C-alpha cells in the first residue's frame, strides 16, 4: 500500500524550513514527489539565536517561539500540499525535526522546539516529532540520525561511499562494503561561515564562498582551531552551536594578532573542509566517492577546498544518486515518520552510541 509522508527540517543554519513530500511504496522504498522551502524572517532567526545561550525568562520565550515555529511549519506544509493539489487527508503523517535549541547528550538531553500539537491542529495531519530523545535516553547522542536513511537510500554493493551533509554542522555517513555503517559530526559546517559573513558584510551567507575565496589562509589560526578537543574525540560524537558559536571564534581570534576579516572567512572555510577531510581519511578508508548534500554543497569555494583535501576521492553531489542536495534531510525525517508509524527502529547504535535499536519519535494526533 502506498503511503505519503511530509518531512520538515529546520537546521542549525537557521535559513528556514525545508519540506519534502515522500511517497513510500509497498516495498518500503522512498520516492520524493515534491519539495518546498519557507525562509525564516530575520526576526525569527534572531529569536532562535537568542535562545541558544542561557538567559532570563527562557520558558516563556521558548514557548512563544515554539508556537511561531509551528505556524511556520504549517504554512510550508500548506504550500507543499497546494502545489501538489493534495488534501491533508492524503498524508499519513508529518515527520517534524523541530528547531534545536540545546544539544547536550553529555547531560542526558537534547531539546528541539516547535509545538507539534499545534502543528497537528493547524495542518489536520498527525505529527511525529521528538525523534532524538529516545536515543539519548538509551545512552546515545541522539545524533546524527540521518545515517540510517543514508544507508536505506544510498548504500551500494559496488562502491565504498561517504555521504557528507554540510548544514550548520557537518556530518558524515560511511557506507562501505564489509564494514558497519558509522556516522558522526565532523565539526562546524556553514555555522561560523554564515555568522562571520553576516557580521562583516551584512549578508546572511557567503554566496558560493566568493568572499572567502578572496581571502588568504592564516595557518596559525587554522591549526589553533583544529586543536579543539572535539576534533580529537573518536566517534560516536555530535556537536552544535553549544560549542561552535561566535564566542568560540572570538576566543580563537583573541590568541592571534589582528587578522583581516576576509582572511578569517577563508580560514573558516578551510576549517570546514579540513575537518571533513580528516574525518574521512581517518575513519573511512578506501572511500571511492564522497557525495555531498546540504547548503554547503552549493558553496563552490568549499567544494573546491574539499576536493583539494581529498585528491584520491571523487567529490559529487547527492543529486547524482537521485536526491538533490536540499531534499535529503527533510526526506530523512519523512522516512523516520514512516519508520515510527510502522514501529521500525530507526537509530543505528554504532552511530549514536545508544544501547540498542529504538523506535524514535512521539505521536501528536490531529
């Protein structure tokens, strides 16, 4: 029996909400039918950023922002359904990641907000949310969750592959014959690049990496940043804005002589490329091809830097495997909703560090 699911993803890049309409056939194979995107307003983005550090009156601010996010999610769902001329009744469930505010698996929790009950009310569709908590409860990081989906749709018996997602944080999935699937966060992806670009140019991101490409590498700064303990930790591991934020970057810069802002941007781009490449070289031997998705895949300077760091590997877009770069994560959460509805475990303990396979998510019926 064919079933349709909608996956929603708003990640650490804070650019907006990606939505994917996923059709699951009787064999459990996923097929993307459509996608949509709704950008965050500058005010929404600022409200999310303000909740990242601890502060006053967080409960009220988080609850209000959760409601605003639910309305944003409902709007992109309506946009997607209207574009396909489909009624809400044709959708089995929405898989909603929510917006990560804190990620602290070392303290036994990860927090995504979005008011799934309100989303179910506004959309008229069952919502599956809170995918990460069950894995954390079992001793895992609750992240990354997409490697199970990567395995389902991208694994090959002919080629050793690595799937790299470059969002706010970069993460990878190893898909190699005869080896277990592993996945982990490599380090900052677009997060620091976007923040530094906005501070010094006013643009929300460095289009195609052009500003970074005009700068020069500052080797002492790059080496100092790579000395961060996170990069030496073995997987499973995950990170987020809790570590790699502007305050972290300012601490790094304080230990250096004055560096032109454009050179800092270039060095940050090299940090992203280098941390991904080092992760692949250390933990993914005999990789033939690297397939990149997420917003970072559209950064030409970053892709060139990654190719320079990995001369023995072929660097491609996931579009060559049938999924455009902007669809992968949202499609993953639609697939996770399907797994929940069919009571199939969807975590990979070797990826997250959880004690075993778990059914992920919680149901908010409409």
